[in-house]
C-alpha cells in the first residue's frame, strides 16, 4: 500500500466538495432588459398603427427600426428563461 491511497490531496476517487453557496442563478437585470426591449418594441408597433389610423402620413423609419426590438427582447427573454432554469452541476 502506498501513501497516495490515503492522501486526500492525491486521491483520485475523492468526492467533490459540497457547494456552500446558493445555486447559480441568472441576474435579474438581464430579465428586465429583455422585458424593456420587448415593451419598447410593442409600443413602437402600436405607434405605427396609430400613425396610420390617425393621419394620412406614413410612420417614420425610426418607428419601424424600434419595432425590431420586439423580437430581440423576446429572444433575450427565452434565453434568460433557459439560462436561469438550468440546474447547477
């Protein structure tokens, strides 16, 4: 029998130490950013429809570009849900 079999530093079959802290969680700020982008995009979509209904002019280009934040916020929200729901190993 060698000294390495009872040495906890060099043991290969040692169990990993238990995690002392809470499980890893995603930052809540990421969710707020996703919700803000989604909400701003929805407001831009509503503004596009209201501009068309209330006036004879076409909506501005910046409204169309701002409306593109809606799918971006949705994708970030899905990414947040998948990332925060992952179990720590």
